[in-house]
C-alpha cells in the first residue's frame, strides 16, 4: 500500500517539497526540533488539545470507528493518531504533526464540518487528512511555521504557495481511496465550496461536474494564474480529483493491486497544474520574461563568479514572472545563445511596447549591487543592456542612480 500511495502522489508536489526541504535545511532543523521535543517531553500539542473534544468508542463512537477503519485501510502505522472535535464553525479539519514520540499525532475536525458532512463524506475528509501525515506535509509545515514563513524571500514564498496547493491535491487522492463512489467525494467538495448540500440547491453530481468542467475550460483559455494562498481553486481541485478517480492507475490497483503507467493521468494533471503557475499572458510579457532572464544571467555572470546573494536576487526577480525560475533559466539558455535572446526579446519590446523599457531596466539594476560592490564592469554591462533596449545613456544612468541611492549597502 505504501508503494501505491507514493505512486499516486503528484510528482510536482514531491519535487517542490524536496526542493523546499533542501533550501530551508529542513532535515537539520527537524533533527534539532525532534531532539529538543523528546528531551523536554514537549506537551504543547497535547495541551492545545485540551480545548477540544477527544473521539473515542464512548464519545462519537461511529465516527471514531470510521477513523480506525480508514487508518487500517491506508495502513498508517507510523504513529498513533488521536482524533478530536473543535467548536469551530468553519468548514475545515487540521492535521498536527507531533515531535514528542511519547504522544500521538492529532487530527481535529471542526464542528461546522461535522454538522454538514454525512458519514460517507467524512470518509473522504479523514482519508485526506491522513494523506497529509502519510506524505509528511504536516511535518514540513511545522518546520515552516517555526522558522517564520514571513521572513522568506519572494521566490521561496511563491514556491511554498504552489506546494501548498499541490499538497492538497495529493491528499485528495488519498481521500478518494476511502470512499466507495466518486459522487461521495464530489458532494463533500460541494459542501466545502458552498456550505450547502447538493439537494438544497436541486443539483446532482453529474450536473455539478459538467458546470465545473466548463469553469476549468474557461480558466484554461484565459492564460491567467489561479494560484491561491493555501488551497487550490475549488474548480481546479474538483477536476483534478475527477481525473484521478477515473484514471487507469487507480482502477488497476484497486482491482488487481497492479501498478501501471498512466500517461493520460500525468498529461491531464499537468494541464491543471499549469493553471497554478505564473506564466506570461501575452507576447509582450513573454518577451519581458525572456529579456530579464537572459540579461539578468549576463549581469550576474559578468565577472565569472556568481555570489549566492546575486543568484538569490536573480531568482526573486524572475519569480514575479514565473513560478519555477531555475528550470526556466536552464530551458531558455539551452534553446539559444544569451545575446541572441537579449536582442530578439528587446526588439519585440521596443516595437510593441516601448513604454515597458524603463520598468525592465529598473528591475535589473539591483543585480549589480548584491555582492556589496558596485564595479565599473557592472555599470558597463548595465549600459550595454540599456543600449539593447534603445534606452538613452542619460536615462539609464539616472535610473541606476535612483535605484542605488539610499539602498546600496557596501561591505565594511
């Protein structure tokens, strides 16, 4: 079962989490937090649970039995899991990873969620929350909260935001294994998105899915970015679940316990994930991204030695225009030479949107100050870039002076 659970996990979600764990040194921080929690016998989570109602055979017996059934179904044996109910009216459930090995992990269902969901629908919710434990999402989130998410650079914040959306989709796939019919998962999703049940609005699952398909089709043609703070847009999330529930991979495993390659599933899922990623909306934005990528790379590599601060600023700069800059830089520079890209993209901008030129140039200026030195060759490189944009030398120098005044921090 564990092998299958890893097979159904979104590859992009795992890739993104692996990247974040590496750049945030999560493994090292995890070890420190775990050692500290176990040495001090940290009871902070169990104290937090004192404000909630614990599920047991005597309290909420049917729901408790359901949690144990799904724990067994998913073969989750890493640690005991305790289930609680909070008096929160919000439509939500929360998973807490516990580093104190003397205590269980916790899953808390809000009373607002329980009031609206049937027992069958709660199967999906329970499976979803256990998915966050199985894939160690809750473990990672604990570290992120500890090291202050608000202090991360823009690039890391956006990657984390993308991962948060994808992690919900991965957990939805686990939740779908716990339900007997797709309509059950759909009705649970409907309630989470509207606060109502389908019957009260005279809608059935077939009509709701048809409406949802239309929404996703419209999103696909708009070329906009639909990334939200923590959870994917409901229509994308429901479509992703629909695609997985009816895929060959899931059906084959549940029928014969055989893993199969499912290229259709990967293709359909990639198309949905693309809607969560920043991408240029038109030819001018595409030219702007290509210009900043090639020109930025040219500037930070001018002296042959790229400082970590320069690379980080380069990634933060590009993250405004693209969700995964490291890959985009590699792919773009593989296609053509750096100066060829600069010349081609600059000519498009000059022809179609010359008013975009000063803004692009301003974006590049901070790259020459990141190593705490402003060197003559860096200024010369910037002025060369200005020339490619047909930006007069005087205008370029005024922008450079404007950007470094009061912001340049030299080494002391």
